C-alpha cells in the first residue's frame, strides 16, 4: 500500500504547483530587474500577479497543507471549497505582506522601489517554499490539497477511477480562468497608466541618532541655520539621465479656506547624472532666509532643463514637507 501511494503521488505531481511558483518568481524577477525586459507589457502583468498571489499562496500552503474532506467515508478532497479558500487566503495574505514589506522599506534609509519590494517578497517566498513542500509531503496522500490541475493528473495516474462531479470541475476552472484574466487585465491597465513611472524620488531627514530616514521630518526650522537632508533618485528609465533638482521655499496663507502662495524663494539648483539601474543619494543642506509659519519646502525633479518658473505642476517628480521657520 505504501509503495502504491508513493507511485500515485510522486514528487513531480505533489510539488508541481510549487515548482511553477518557483519558476514564476524567477521569471518575474527577470522582467522586473533586467533591461530592456522591465519596459515591456509583461513586466506589470507578471509583477502584479506575483504581488497579489505568489507570496500569499506559498505562505498559505505552508500553513494549510491539507484539503477539506467531504466525509469520513469519502477518500476524496472537496476541491471546490478548498480552492476558494486558498484563493481568498492567498490574495489576502499577499496584499498584507506587500503592505508590510512596503512599510518596512519605508522606515529604512534605502526607500521604496518596485525592485526592492519585489526582492523583499521574493526572499520571503523562497524561505517559505521548502517549508510548504515539507509540510505537504508530510500529509497523507488522501488528505493533501491538490490544485485542480494536479488533482486531475493524480486521478489520471490512479487505477481507481473516482469521478468528480462536473459542477465542481467547472467551479475550479472558472476560478482559475477568472484569476488569470483579472491579473493580466489589471496588469495591462497598470502598464498603461504608469508607463512613465520609472524614476523614484524620495527625501530623507536626519533623526536623533544621526541616521537619515523617511520619517521624523522636521516640523520647525530656524532662519539662517542649515538643516541636512538627503535626496534619493533611483533611475529605472532604461538609460542614463541628466537630472536637475530645484529647491523652493514657499510661504502660504489661508484665504477663504484655501492655501494661497504669497512668497517663494529658490534656494538651490542641483544637477546630477544618474546611470540606468543606479540610485544617487544627494546630501543637501537647506538654510531658510526668512521666518514665519506655514512654509513648504519643495524639491522639484526634472529630466530636462527646468522652465523659467519651476512648480509642482511642471515637475517630473516632487516631494515636500511643511515647516514653520523660527527667528534666531
């Protein structure tokens, strides 16, 4: 009986979905990290599919390697219920892990980029894969959860022909097809609306420990006293880019419930060439020449020569913080 079970449930079938997940993770990495593949339509489609499903699926398999049984006397697994549970859990867990990964990167000095978020989730996936494989193998064959395609392969290899109701197979295939269509469709839309989103621009400030982070931005500054910042430019444009940063200090007043610009000073203009797939972090010291409340310290990024009147409306990227400037 043991030999029969081992023949029926060979590792090539038992772990086939995890092998597919491994290949998908590697393939996504190629299209996220490698030029010029990361500028094609497949990049957002694969990245979104990975982001919304893969980490959560592997994590779910690690926690729930068993399927739902129809009854104590039935040796088959209720795939219709278990598959839906796996899909729901996989999406929910993947979204949660993506949010946590983004928050974790946001609290570090390296900042958030699509490549870094992928690397974080891919590392978690790689760690969970052997755990998921070990836990599934440890479950008796009749109790394991098999995705629909693997379940059909398993049945085709079995001498005992236990037929599955037609409506269950229809439900399983419908769920799989719907997920694939949703991922590809949303991925294509993502590519169309974010095709030019290939430069990350972020601001770091110095905390009490002397480290530059994306939190603890100052709420007050002092006139004629310098405040250190770090500007990050991550170039994923596919080529070397000559960037220009314009730093503005703007004062606003509240008029009829809206903020109105009343004074603006251009503090600095910085030019920097950043090679493709590289990140430049610029040390910048800002010295406010005026005092008063409700100032906006604005950093504008351009990939071409800045216009005569730089603003948030014509900048390629912008970051800003609000500060009150005190007199000495």
